[in-house]
């Protein structure tokens, strides 16, 4: 098995290099840019790839020399826009287009040039000595002031670019780290509830496999069938759980703890699950949010069902089918977990 780090691990490492390097002052802005380009490539961030490509290679121009409108908007949205006032006092929004490497070179070269200006070794004599001295002093001051101004401008722009590269690395570090955490949490949850799913009848488990096959088919027409399969799974599990949790219940209505009577006869599967949840929660050692999750899923499924009833199966997207699977899996998993916890409690306290 290869020990080569995954793209995700490489991206997280690059993020940390940018963040730590900028915070410690050990990483140049141009090096930060290259690492951000690596991050964008590894996470396949197309917007980031385009923006950072312009940052590295320059913003594209039209034939008349102006930056293209799209590139201008991208530059403006990443800190390069500022307000320019012309000699007539008119203000307009413009962008600076110097690359970070060019700005770093400007700071370095101008700083060296600034150190070369000196009055040392200068001497004049004669009747124009004072005029010559004044001219030299004025020239040195003017040139050093211009250099200092250029350095300040370049450093300020480098700070802007540095902050945007830093923010980009932080954003992806958080997203990637959260994704890892969510994956770990869900895997732990999955390992727990899969034990309870395995206790369901074979016919019910076969519906789970059917859902998997429908998603792997990657056919848009099949996505509507995924929702149908989820509803059937939901319905059959509701009937089974009701028979197991309330085996001797003969009434057609169930009275909730709020005093509301709900119809549990026939195919009123959602009401049957509500009765199951209330019964289990009354026996549970601690409060749960299972009921709230179930209500959310029921409402969501009904909205999708209404859409399906229009007869347009193409309206069901892969994303919606995936949502349906996840919500159904978690809601039923929580109910099965709650049932198992109550049964374990009953076993410990016969």
C-alpha cells in the first residue's frame, strides 16, 4: 500500500505552510502565491485556479491594452481595486496590476538605491558653491522621497495581496479540516447504526441495496425511483417498528403527550412512527431530538413527492436523491438507535 499523501493531505499541508509562514514572517508573498496555486489545484477550485493564475501570470488585456472586464472584476474582488483622483479632481475606480514578484523586486531594488544616496564626499567651492549645494541637496531629497513613496506603495500592495493569500489558505484549511471531522463523526455514527439496520428483515435490507444500485446507475430517470424506494423503506420500517414497540395496540388513533389524537390505521405510516417515537422517548433515560428530525424528513419527502406528482421525473436531481438517502438513513438510524437503547435499559431493569 502506498504511503504517498493524498491530495487532501497535501492541500492541508500547503495551507499550513502558507498560514504559518505568513504569521511567522518567514514566507515571501510570491512563495505564498505558489502554495495557494497548489491548494487550488489539489482541491480543484476552478475559481481559485483562475484568480491565482492571473496573480501569477498577469491579468489578461484587450487589444486596446485595458484589462478584460472579467479579469478586472476578479482583481477588484481580491483587494486590487482602489480610488484614483486625476488632476481635475475626478475620482474613478481602478486596479493595480503589478504582480507580487514585481512588487517585491521594487521594494528590494528601491531600498538598495535609497542607501546609495548620500552627501558624503560632496564638496564645492567658488561663488556658486551655495547654489550647487542647494541643488544637490534638493535633488537627493526629491529622489529619496520618490523612492520612499514607491517603497511604501509597493509594501502596502504586498500587504493586501498577502492578506488575500492568507485568507484563501485559512478558508481551505477550515473546510478541509471540517470535512475530515465530519467524515470521522459520520463513520462512527454509521458503524453504530449499521448494527441496527442489520436486524431489519431481509426484504427491507434488499430495498437498501436497490437504492444503492439506482444511485450507481447515474441515470437521471433513476433519481425519482430513489425517492420512491426511500419512501417504501420508510413505510415498511414504520409498520415493523410499530408492531414491535406497540404489539398489542388495537386502537385506530394514538393520543400524543400533547393530547392530540393521530390516525394510525392503514397506511398512516408517518403517524405510526410518531407513535413509536413518543412511546420510546417516554421510556428513554434521556431526552432525544429524534421526533424533530423525523418531522423534518417527512415534510421534505412530501415536498419532493408533490413535485414528482407533476409527472416530471427529470425535475429530481442527483443532489436531491442523495439528500433523500442521507436524511432517511439518519432519521431511521436514530429511531433504531433509540429503540435499541430503550431495550438495553429494559434488560438492565427487568
